[in-house]
C-alpha cells in the first residue's frame, strides 16, 4: 500500500476508507506523536493544543491527536478526493436531469397522441351511434310508409252521394274448416302478436353495438338511394385519397431530387423531331448547292452574252456620222436588228435603196 505522502498513482484512486487508515497510520507513526511535536508557528508556548485548527479537524474526524505534515497531506488528499467526487456526481446528476427532461417530453408527446387518438375514437363511436339511430329511424319510417300505402287507410273515402252503384252490404267472412284444431291459438309457424311486439321493443331499446348491421328491407327506395349515395361518396373519397397519395409522392420525389420518369411517348416525339431536323438540314444543303450552281450558271451566261455582244460590235461596219441601215441600238448597247433578211428580220419592200457595204 502506498504512503499517503507520495504522489497518487495514475491508476484508480483508493477508496476513502483506505485514505483514512493511511492518515491514521501516519498520525500514529509520526515522530512528533506522544507530546514531542513542536508548537506550530505563531502559537504561544502556554496555549493549549485544542485550539490548533489541525487538531480540531483531527478531533472532528475521530482520529487521535498529534501528527505532522503527513497528517496534513492525508487531509488534503481526502479533501481533493471529496471535491472531485462531488464534481463527478454533479456532472452525472446534470446528465441524468437532461435525459429525464427528454424522456418527460417524449412521454408528454405520447400522452397527447394517445389523448388525440382517444378523442378521435370517441368521435367515431358517436358518429357510428348517430348513423345507427338514423338507420333505425329510416327503417321505421319506411315501414310506416309501406303500411300506410298498402293498408286500408290509404284508400280514399267515398262520399255518401258519390257514385251511381248502390251500396252493397259486406258479406260475413267464410270460415273454412281446418283439419287440425288450434283451440283459439295462432298457426304453428307464426309467433303471437304480443311476442312480436315485445321482440320489436327489445330490438328498438337495445343500444347499437359493433355487430354486423341488420339487412336492409327489400323494396325501400329511399334506403336504397341513401345506400347508393353513401357508396358513391366512399368511392369519391377513395379517389381523392389516391390523388393525394400520388401528389404526395410527386412532392417527395421533387424534394429528394429524383425527377419523375418521362411521360409516355416522349422518346417517340424526340425521335420524330430528330428526323425532321435531319431532313431540314438536308433540304437546306440542297437549296444552298442549287443556289450556288444557279449563280455560277448566271455568271457563265453573262460572260457568254458579253462575248457575243463584243463580237457583234467588232464585226459591225463603221457607224460614225451615218445612221445604221438595219436599225438602232438597244438600250443596253446591242443593235436592234432591222429588216435585214440575213439577220433574221422582215424583208425590205421593193424599190428601197440597197445598203452600203
């Protein structure tokens, strides 16, 4: 075991009990123990030792009096260990408080979500109960309407003086004899009216529950129309939900940077535009070549025309001071051929003077 006066090892610090034992051993083994220790500086010779702060600390810790620098070193080491342990505990408590705050916020969010789900479930339960009540009322109204339409009260009453046929008294109902005597009871296949009324009252008083709904009465047009309307609303709601889901997927794809796939027919349209562009480029090239060839041919034609005019002018006679016998020159300098048969003109009339050579 290391002495309390030495520097602590880089390993884990010893427990406080070991440090206290080391301090006690240092106090007991100090050379000044037993009354031979010198008085501390600044204390009078006649002052009792109980007023020394070190002695008071040792007495508070329950250690025997006396000691020296080793006891002071042990106390300082204990103080440092206690201070470091307090700081470490404060850090641990701070981290635990932070974790507790996060957990409390999560628990509060879960509680709010549970309350919202509970409220929604209660609202759905109320809506279900309301729909059951409406369905029962519709059924009762349809039954009453059918009974009033097909019952005797639905027939219009005849006035006393209405009609020409005389009033005929009703004949009494004919009782057909039955092979099986019933003794005043109803048929075996039919329940008594009292039991039917009680059963209907029980069905009306029972609270609506989660079991399957009763079958819809046959031949009730209002209820059928209502069910059809509800089916159409459900189908429309599903279509709206599908559209919202598609819009959400497109928005998510746009947000994530993944562009949606190309629409159908885009590749064919691109190919058609590429072919049209190539055909237009070929047409432009052909037109350019034709224009260049036409310009070259026009230049050749102008050159040949100029050569012909020059040759004709050089081969013509002198026409300075004398009029031309065969005509006048054209505006661009070429002579107009007159009536010379050699030059392709009309023949001159008889008796005209011959032209000079």
